[in-house]
C-alpha cells in the first residue's frame, strides 16, 4: 500500500504556499476547529480540506472493488473515513462554517480553478450582511418621505449595474456623511461599492431575466411575484411609510414616496411597468371637443391631475416593452364607464396594444377577490402579434381551513360588545331588505374579499369558534389569504398589517399573469437577438 501521509501532503503544501503568496493568512491544521481542517480562515469561518483520493474514498462505489488485498480491512477503514468527513462537514456547516473540500488531483490538475473557488469564498465572507449595513447606515423608516433612504437602498440594490447612476450621487453623499467605514475603490475613488450579502427574505436575483418597476407598491405583492419570475425591480414608489417599513424589511429597499413628485427622468429603464393604482374619476369634459386653440384634446390630457397621469408620463418617457395595471373590478363601470374609456384610450395613444380582463384570486388562494388587470404591449415592438392570454383556471385549489392557524391568541376573538353590535347592525339592515352585515366564513369554502378596512371590526371575514364569539383572522392568516409565504416579515402593528394586506394583491395570481407577459418578452428578445430595441435597451442589454 502507498505511504500514508495525512498532514502536509504535497498538494496541500502547494495550495497553502500559493495562498500565502497571494496575501491570504490562514492557520494550518488548527486543533481548535472541529475536524482539524488543513487550512482555516477563522474569522471568515472558512475551512479547507485537501483530500487524498484513496483514503477519503473518491468514487468509492466503483473504486472499492479495485482493492484486491486485505479488502475487509480497507473497506472498513475507508468507509469510516467517508462517514467521518460527512460528520465533520455537517457539524462545521451547522456552526456557520463554509467547508471547501478538494481532491488532491484537483489541486494538481486544476490549480487555478481551486484557487478561484477559495478566493470567491473569501470575498463573499468579507461582504457585509444587509442587516449590518442597515444598522451602520441607519436605514430605519420612521416617517414619510425619507427620500435619502430610498436613494441609498436603490443604489445598494443596483450598484454595478446601469440603473445605479440614477441613485449614485445622493447615495454617495449619504454614505460619506455617515460614520460608515468605507473601503473606497482604489481605481475610482468616486465609485463607492459596498458588496452586500442580502440577508432579507426576498433578495434581488443574481442573474435577472428582465427589469421591472413597482409603482403604488404597497408592501410588494407584485414584487414578490415578479422577482419569483426572475425579474429585478429597478425602481419602486409607495408613500405610506408603514408600508415602506414592511417593504424594506422584506426586500431590503425603501420605496420612493409620492409619485407625483417623482421626475420620470429619474426612473431607470425597464421592461415592465407595474402599478396597482388608486381609481379616480376624470373630468372628461374636453375629450373629443376642440379646445380654445382649436386642437383636439388627447385622452392623455384628460388624465392630468390624477395618479393615472403619473403612470402615463412614466410610460411616455420610458417606453417599457410592456405594462401591467391592476385595479378594482368596477373600474370598468366607474363614472358610467367614462373612467375606463379614458384609461384605455390614453394607453392606446401611447402606442400600446391593450388586453384586459377581470380575474378572481380564488383560483390561487381561498379568497374571492376580483380585480381588473390591464396588460399592454408596445405596438411598434410586438406589432400587435403577442400571443398573450390571461391565465384561466376552473378549480379552486384551497379552502379557508387550509390556511388557518391551529392556535390563535384570545385577542383575536370578538368582544361581546362588538359581536352584539355586528349582529344588531346586520339585523337592522336585514329588516330593511339590505344585505349588509358580517360574514361568518365557511371553512370549506373561500372567503369574501379582504379589504383595507378589515382592521376596524373584521366583519367581512369572521371565523366561527365553538363555544366562543367568532374571531378575526390574524395578520399572518391575512398574509396567507393573499398568497404571501410565511417567511414574509410583518414588522408593523396588527392594525397596519391588516391595512397593508387588505390593500395588497393575490400575489400568486399576479405571478400567473406575469408569467405569460414574461413569455412574450422572451419571445420578442429571441426574435430581436440580433437587433436591439430601437428606443430602449432592455433585457438583452446585459446591463442589469
Ligand atoms: C391598492 S394599493 C397597492 C398595493 C400593492 N399592490 C401591494 O401589493 O401591496 C395602492 C397604494 O398606493 C399608494 N399610494 C397612493 N397614492 C400614492 C402616491 N401619490 N404616491 C405613492 N404611493 C401612493 C397607497 O399608499 C397604497 O399603498
């Protein structure tokens, strides 16, 4: 048998020497670290092992049969070694270590690749976590319009990409004014980069497929859906600072505030504009009539002074390939249908081909929630040939019981006073022939629509309880009712949380619609892979 050498093997020495030459300082065979790794970077919690093929059982399932003599002894020994290596890996990883194992032959034949793997790991471990940056730079949403935090976090999310230029200056000022101990880029002192490990539930994707913006973002129901589809959010706006707080806790980004104050020039290029905008009437006096100068008003002009106009001006300036707008079902009948006509025509005037449909969230979560979705495709790019269709489902996959918690605190049970009030109120309206009143939910069915007023008395969705007054849903249950996963953080009071989830969207439904939009964008990119979008560079520009 070959000579046994477990420490300072030739390949181990070769690796150690080169790392030392490159300026990395480690300890060899550190007894204080479990498994006594060949090299350890203790502060960075990186353990490196260089394993000999024979003793550590490389390709053991086949190699074991090549042993001819003393088989029983060697099988037992090597299998013991394999089990021990596994245990060492597991324990180190449990304790937060990163374990890198190389075969001796890898070091011999693919030396540079091995070194690169180690260097990448060192670089990653040196990165600050977002939670650390957050504390050091005081990223804490406490009041409305903390625009400096929006610039800073948008910059941190986009650094190294084309969109970063939109946020760089104010972000750099903010960082320079803080006590943050910055390692300024030696080549370009004006270029501040802070490599970050994103320890938030929904970090930005590493290799995004497309870019989108999230307007009237609320707590990010759309962002959740479109990030899952591989998109990178490059801009977001939401003026309620409680919603901003929830958004930041989950995505690591503070939205910009009032959309009416946002200059469209400051919005980075994107492929999809997304907005669940509030519904407001238009005074359509001027539509189709000649104005004082004898010119016809466009529909776009009719939207002036409304929040829809802010969407219009961003669409006009940025010309994204597509958009997705969401609103309450009766947008179509609002103001005798005039509101919808203005919206539709204004979008067409901007050069988009429009698709719209009312969809129900109950095919994705146990909640009846009908919303109109309007999807637009740029006519000059898609030539009206997009094969987009809204998803159609017929089966209701969940019932209310599926999302309820087993144990719920007493505070969610209605007080006798409130329960009596709700019953009296319902009885009064019933006597008058009205259908108003509370809604005792059917456990085997879907609920009524969760609204932003749920925090007041919870009357639209009450959970019956045996021997007790009914209870409201908890904020977590409301999150589930909108399709939010349980790792979505809720850092605000119950009342704020009810408002936030009530205002939000059935995220999985938005994902299903988004999937069909993304398919069309990908098809377009496939068609245009040789020629790029004449107006904007988008998915294909590689500058994410
Ligand atoms: C229907 S909610 C959209 C919720 C969002 N889709 C979600 O998933 O949470 C509309 C949002 O627009 C915000 N909003 C209203 N006016 C605004 C303005 N002028 N600027 C920015 N946000 C605004 C509201 O605070 C509200 O959160």
